[in-house]
C-alpha cells in the first residue's frame, strides 16, 4: 500500500507538470492578445492570478501529501504548506471573479459551475488551515487531500472536455463544459470521502 501511494503521487505529479507546461505556461511565454484571445484579454490579469495560484498549488500538492517528504523535511513541508494555501486563495478568488465576468460570455450554467468549483476550492484549503491552527493533524491532512482533489479538477476538466466520449454526447462547448466541470470535482471528491471515512472506527 505504501508503494502504491508513492507511485500514485509520482504519477499525479508528472500529470500535473505536463498540464502546467502544456496548458498554463503558454499564457506567460506567449503573453499577448493572440494567446489570450478576446475572451480573456480584457480580464487577463485575473487569469494570470488564477493560473499562478493554480500552477503553484498543483505542483506543490504531491509533496505536501507525501508522508515520507513530510517526515524528512518538516520545515520545508510547513513553508510549502503556507505557499500552497496562499496560492489557492489567490487562484480561487480570481476564478470567482472570472466566473461572473469572463464566463458570462458563454452562458449562465458555465458561470455557475465555475463559481461552485472555485468556492469549495477556497473553503477546503481554509478548513485545512484552521485544522492545523487547532493542531488537529488528522483533520488537517484530510482537508488537504480534499483541497488537492479539487485543485486537480482543473486537469480532469481538460481531459473530460477533450475526450471523444464527451464530445460525441455533447457537440458544443456551451453544453459540454458545465457538465465536465461538475464531473471533474464532485465525483472524485465523493470517492475520496468514501476512502477517507472507510476505515474510521469513530
């Protein structure tokens, strides 16, 4: 089980790194109207804040969830934890703003679905912070896991949205995107909760 967790975290880390390089970094290396398009350009700095926060959180997450890394480098773990929390606060607040500005250009369901991805993203990491302040270590770890599941939803959304199955069922982005957003975080979070609670005695 220990090796399975380690392999899973490594796989998630590489998947996250690929996503950052392939999807997020081009907005910085090709910073301009052509890359952002008229969809994002008027609110480009909100997108930059969201991307910076999301990229940082998604890359830090696997290290924070590693028990081996935490035990060996506790001070680094704590420092990275602070960066992780701040990154999600910035990323989620920017996402909330864009959900009612940029996303409204598509339709209202897309607007609502983005907002209700950003909201639990923010709340989950604030709960993790509160638990560690109260020295409730186990609850802190659980909330950190939940927060990273939601963080990783941005990767899963892209996978779902570009999948052949989803595109064959729903032709347009306007129809497909809200569904993919809900599936990307609610289903993984549900199964995460089942796993977290499965072996609890109390």
